[in-house]
C-alpha cells in the first residue's frame, strides 16, 4: 500500500513539472506576443506633427494677436503660401509617397461677430485627405482642426480655422 | 541503505535539472525582451522622428543639443559616428549600421546642419535659416 502511494506521488510530481513548463510556456508566449505587438508598431507622431504644423501656419498668419498685413485678400500670398510660410511638403520616396502627397492644409477666414465666411480660403497638398478626416482606422489620415481669434490693425475681428491633415500611415500606424 | 541514498541523489538531480531549465527559460525570455527594447531598429526610428519633430518646431538661428548616448553605444563596429544622422533636403536619416537606417521627413523649410559632439555624446542640430523659396 505504501509502495503504491509512493509511486503515485512520483507520478504526480512529474505531471506537475510538465504542467509547470506548460504554464511557463504560455506566459512566455503572451509576453513575446505583447512585446512584438508593442515594439513592432511604429511610434505615431502625427498628432504632434499636425499640432506643430498648425502652430507654424498660425505664426505665419498672425503676430502677437494681430493679423499680418498682406495676408487677407492678397492673391500673391495665397498662390505662394508654402513659400511664404516656409513649408515644404516633399516627403521621402517610399511606399509611393512621392506620387501621393502626405499633407493637406486648409485655412478659412471668418468675420468674428457675424461668423460670416470671408471666402478667402487657402489650401495646399492632397485634397483627398480631407475626405477621410472623419473616418477612423489604420489607413486614414490624422486630422486636426483648430480655430483662433485675431484682430487687424483697424481692430476688425476675425476667426481663422486651420485644418491640418497628415497621412504617413505606413510609418506611423 | 545504498538504495535509499541513490533515491535521494536522484531527487536532488531532478530538482537541479528542473531549476536549471527554469533559469535557462527565463534567461532566453529576458534576452529576447532586451534585444527588442534596445534594438538598433527601434532606436533609429525613435531618433529620426524625434529629430524631425525638433526641426519642425525650431526657429532659425537655433542650436539643438540632442543627447544620443544610446545611439553611440549601439553603433555597429566600423560605422562612422559622423554618419549616424544625415539630412538630405527635408529628410532626416538615422543610421546605426551599414545595412539599415530610418528616414523621416520634416515640413519646416529650413537649412539644417548636423554634426556630432563626441565628448558629450550629443548630436548638434543647427538651424541656420529659412530656405529661399518665397
């Protein structure tokens, strides 16, 4: 009787060690999966990029709360917006990005008191990105829309809306 | 008496093997984790994006000192420190080994110069001025 019980004990110990390694293996597999999931994905910096882009555009349009002269209603400024605001939308030649622009910006001017569109819109980049701004998913661009209030030298009040959209999904999502 | 001793020796050997296998298992797991966390691929991407964002938010006549100690430690044998960060047009490339590298573009149209400060394990990013595209 004693012998049988001892044999059973040894058998249980062996099963326990197999079970132990099975548990270890499952835990290791879970850790490896999580690490690959975390480090396999690129860092998504588009939100910061869009915020910086919006700030740069705002700095280009206004200074110390006042709209710069020769901005509103100036076709030369509108036509050469990227150059005037020191922006370069060229991107690296990967994933076919050269053919498909990765940035889009749109600026709208409104009369502050009446919320009236002044019909002086400036837009640059890939207009198709705007269409996907309301969609959520890995292949859609990151969009950010921000408004700010400015005065001109005659104390007329305006609201400026800046929409910035950045695609670059392959390197960020 | 001899049989009992043999049995005890067996139990001890089994336990030692069990512990050694556990340790081997854990070591392999930790090595995998550290290789992923500190891999050159991850560092290249991190630094390239960080530098692109720094340039995007910088104004002309700015010097940025970026500590790149991790990159200096991870550099491949024989790879020149001067070639870790390069800027071509508006594209930053960080390369810690001959085969590899990571590039990211910045939109701020500025003229940038980069060079290493080996003593401080830094890279200096000098924003000279805006490019003349007006």
